[in-house]
């Protein structure tokens, strides 16, 4: 929808909104979907509207049918307006100079978005940013707007990062060569070094890792200065300990799980469905699952960023073959080495199906899925929880080791696989873990029971008038009070 058309739509029914949230997210799969879900939930509450803004590269992939990649789009509930980092190619900064140039371009472009919304009669009353987008804070200051951080990782990670930057960094770094060393952070259960974010302990950090850790550091400095509110993509029944642990330090609202209602999947509600930045053949995938026995299929996906080496692909293929059950394996075409293609052809010729991408939540909610082999990204973890699917956690970097710890030790809804010295999940480890998760032993049954129990609590959290809705309403009320005090 063009800006002019949207203004007419807005004048017909949205002028009465008192709160307008501008939600800003990175243009990658793991940021866009939780940010979009939050924006839509905010807009569904009376007296509120929301706009989602992502980089042009992500916006272009979200709406490929639009000739002009800078067009504003509406889905009937929220609007989508892109911003520019000056490159608009989806790449990451290569060095500090590149990062500074993109930061300046982001600032100018997001400021222009705020100005254009005000000019169209939809002034922004609050800016929301995902994780380490510190430029949003600067834009909010420039326009004298309150800002809110949307923490799209678990609350346990929020507490861990907070205490790392507030007195525990030296202790953690001193023991970074001892993976089993336990650190006691205020209010949390003891955490091992190997469960910490990988950015804390990487000895040979590449520029991207250094940049991410520095961005987190800057974000927490800004949060301290602004006394900002934090929305967390979790729910009380999932992380009550961590949420309580953060109450002395900041205002935290649990607003998850940020996954569309399962009813939207069943009724094919396109406006509620997840955004997919990769093409997928849903029909063949779901028809294949329909032909499988209940809880018989192993679903394996390592998310939208990680790629496979030839050896890793071979190890997974042989591990799945050795285990002997049907499998659905996601291997993205983007960034895939040619030597991996042989494994893909062999895998497709066996008991399984290999796809380039799929609607993960639909797959996980299918009755044929028996377990989920996952990198333990937070979105994937929450989708498995909502669907009640046991997990085989194979973490790699960032928040994934912590998520795997929560899956195995805190919630006991899965097991963690260990990689070898080269960082590879071996066929023997994969087959052994699958035997445990897909077998009929006592531990298997307990994990399945725990997964079903957590699923029920997740559904209670998102139910009408449930904890999620109450938390959002309390947050909105606090923001409206803040805006009133600013006038």
C-alpha cells in the first residue's frame, strides 16, 4: 500500500490512537518475526497502533512483489516502513569504519521515518528496538521520545549480560578456559562458563563477535542512563526465576512467547503467519509429513544463519541413516557449498526429505514430529515449547549454549549433544542422542511429559485475558503515564 493510500486508511479509522509504537528490528529472520508479532499484539490493544521498520534489504525480501523496495506496506493492522544503512545489501559491517558509516546512515534514515509518520498524522509516541540496535536510542533522544528495549532472547540471558557488564566480567574472563567453572550471578541458579554467551569467552573473536559484544555493552550503558523499560520474549511460567532476578535493576515485562496463535496456522490466517525470507515448498513438505506415523519423524534445522561444511553434512546424514527413522532436514541453499549437494541427494534418496526451508511452526505442530534437532536459537526453542516437541540441542554461538542449558537442565524438555574438537556433531553422538529421545525408556517418557506440560503453560500464557495480555496492557499503561508526565 502506498503512503498516500495508507494515509486515507489511517484517516478513516486510526486517528484516535493515543499510542503509536515504532518497532525497529534487524532485517534477519530471527529478529523480524518476534518484532512483527510484538507490533501486531500492541496494535490489537485498544488505543494503540504500531509500525514495524526493518532495513531495506529485509523489507525487500518480506515484500518481493513491491516494485519499489522503499514503499510503505500495510497488512491491515500494522504498517511496514524500511530504513537504510547506506548499503542496503543485507551484509554485516566489515570493520569499525564501515560500522560507523552505517550507523550514521541508520540514524538519518530512522529520523526521516519518525518525521514522515508525524507528517502523516501518526506521530510516534514510543520507539522499540530489538537487542543491540543502539542507533534507535539516539534517534529517540533526538526526537525526545521514550524508548523501550525488546529483548528477543531469554530473560536468563538478559540477567547474565546485565551482571557481566555490572561487576562480573573479570571473574568470567578469568575462568574462560574452564568450561565447567560455575559462576553465581545474583538471583540466578549457578551457571557454567560453557553455558554463557560465546562472546564472553571466545579467544579468537572475529570482528563480528567483537562488534556484537560492544553493541551489547553500549546498549546496557544506554539502558542505565535512560532507566529504560525492557520487554522480554518469554513468559512467567517459563522463566520466573530470571524475571524476578531482574526486578531490582529494571522494569521488565514478559511479553512472550512471540509466536502466532496456533489457530492462525490451522485456519491459514495469512496476516498472522510468520514472515519467511526464504522460499519453501509447503505443499510437498506437509504432504510428506501427512504420510508418516505419529511421532515418528526427526525434524532437523539449524536456523537461518548457520551453514554446513562437507564433513558436518556427511556426519548428520550418516547419523540419521544409522538411527533408521524418517527425517525432515532443512538445508538452506544460500551459502551452501557444492560438496554438500551430494549429501543432500543421498539424503533425499533414503528415508527422509531434505528441504531448503519450511514453515517451522507448522512442521513442529504436525503430529508426525517426534523430536527437533536444533541449534537452539531462541525463536526455534520457543516454537518447540509451544508445540510440545522434545529437543536435541546442538548449540553453536551467541545465546545458543544458554538456551541449550535451559532446555536440558532447567525445563528438562530435551538433551544436549556435544560437538567434537572441530565443532562438528558426529554421527555417533547424533544417533545416540536420537535413540534416547525417540526411544521408549523412562527418561524419554519424562522428557515428553515435561514438554507437554510446558506446552500447556505456554498456551495459558497467550490465552485471551491471560498473563501475556495483562503484561502488555500494564506496559502500555506505564508508557502512557510516562508520556503524560513529559507533556
